[in-house]
């Protein structure tokens, strides 16, 4: 039976999550799946995929990032803190190994979790997570930049489809998050080879927010990584659900090689 709870991080931030509970029966899978939403959303964006995973014998944990949904607001919204929150939820639930699926900011948080705790993550799915600048890339100025069309479309459709999540969102993090994506992050790039998980990156094509050239560099750095490109935009799991499931579900249900 699904339960809704909160757990406190070491920094005192209360993180809300939903847990489908341990599955039983011959189809049950030993490794839980943790789903992490993007900026401005909440765990409700994963409801359909959560049901599909549970029907296939998976235990599923869906969390709300700090400053989102039912989780507490925080004084700081650094990317490494989002990644630490994901790891701490897993630790507090006693999960020794998980499959991580993250969208956008949640995908970046998942990548950080896989870097800092490689042994924790068996499979990693990163959907449309904007990639930080590489060392040597020209720094992008945020203050004078207007939102791109994909960003405006995603924000508008999110408000229509999930108004509760949008109103719960702590908008104070927006500038901080975007500035972190738009400046070089040598440590993130240096630690990509630490990821031990089989990794699947889902890119939304021209309507998405993933830079194709930086993506090539990321794929080259992650030891076991593959990419699927979709014709849609930033929210593949929402706007092209059937195609998303067709790519992500077999990957998550793969058995370890003998």
C-alpha cells in the first residue's frame, strides 16, 4: 500500500516522498526505483509511470525536491544539495541499491547522486537535464537573457496541467538554478567517469533544453551510456508518455549480466 511521509536531511530540510512499499510475488524486483521531478513540478508528474512500474513488480519511491511540492523550503538551493537530498532519502529508507530516474533538474540531481555514491545506483535515466557549461566554454549571462521558447512552453503547460505544484514551488530558487546551469562546472564534468550505473540519457531534440555538443562530451565521459533522441520537447515523460515508457521501461527491467 502506498504511503506518504517526510524525512529530514542532515541539513534539517524535510523531504516529502511517496513509497509504493516492498513488492512481493514471483514478478517482484529487488531493486527499487526512485523518481525525481524537474524544477517547478512535484512528484505527481510521475503518477502514470509509477503505476506502470508497480504493475511490473517494482517498489517505487517518488520524492518532492526541496522547495517543491510537500517538501520544505530551504535557505539554499545548490545543485549538490539536491543530489545529497536524493541520496539521504535512499539512506533513510535503508535502500542499498536503486534505479534512479530524473527529469530536468531532477535528472541533474540524479547524476550528482550517481557521482557521489556510485555503488548506490544500478540504472540511471536522465531525461532532458540541461548540461552545465564545460571548462573553457564561454560563460552565459543570465541577467539580460529572455526565456527560450522551450522554457516558456514548458512553464505554461506545467501551470495548466499541474497548478498545485506550480503554486507550491519556491520561486526564489529559479535564478540560482539557472545561473548554476549557465556557468562552467569543472567538478561535475570531472566526476562523470565515477558513474558506475548503466546510464540512459533521453533528449528531447530541437524542442528540448540539452545542448547536443555538450551531450557528446558527457556521453564520452560516462563509462556505460546510451542516448535516445525524441522528436518532442522538454517533458518527454509527460508529452510523449508511450515513447518514454517504451525506452525507459525495458532499460529499467533489464537483468544484470551473468
